[in-house]
C-alpha cells in the first residue's frame, strides 16, 4: 500500500480545488488593477482629415461634429457644443494639453493629442472612458 489513507486523498483534492477557487479570482483582480485588461483604442477614433469619427451607437457617445453625420441614428442625441477657446488657438491647445497632463492620476497620453481617461484605483463603481 502507498501509505496514504483513502480518506486523505479526497481531502487533499478538496484543498487543491478550494485553493484554485480562491487563487484564480484573486489573480484576475490583481491583474486588472495593474492594467492587464486595458486593451488598446480603436484605430478609427481621433481626428482624421480634420474630422472626428461619427458618434457610436451607444448612449455615452458625444461629438461636437455630430452634425456632419445627419444620417447617423445617434446624431441628435450625441451633439454637444465644442469647448470654447479664446485668443490664440495654439496657446489654447497648449493650455489644454498642460491641464490634461497635470491629471496624471487618471490620464494616459500615449501620443501627442491623444489622451485616455480612466477612473483612478480605489474609486468605487464606474468604468474607464
């Protein structure tokens, strides 16, 4: 005989199963906190040929250029006014870029003119935008 009782094997197997049921979700949560599931932005977002992409079909989509896509089913719902800027447009863009860069706790700037906002760790609820 192997020296291991027939009762010890099922108990050991049960401990392995419980350990996996605890460890796997814990590892998934930790990986999520470190951005493992962040993904990458779709290529069609941003300005192309001086125009923004049409609004998406979801209710959280807004665009200051929605009027350029009158056939879009969300065009009226997604329409917002552009941010007002006074004075030199280049200076206004520099100020906006500096303000966004100062928000390092919730903003990533992977490329010039591109910023991704996400809720900081520890905030309850909500999703990344």
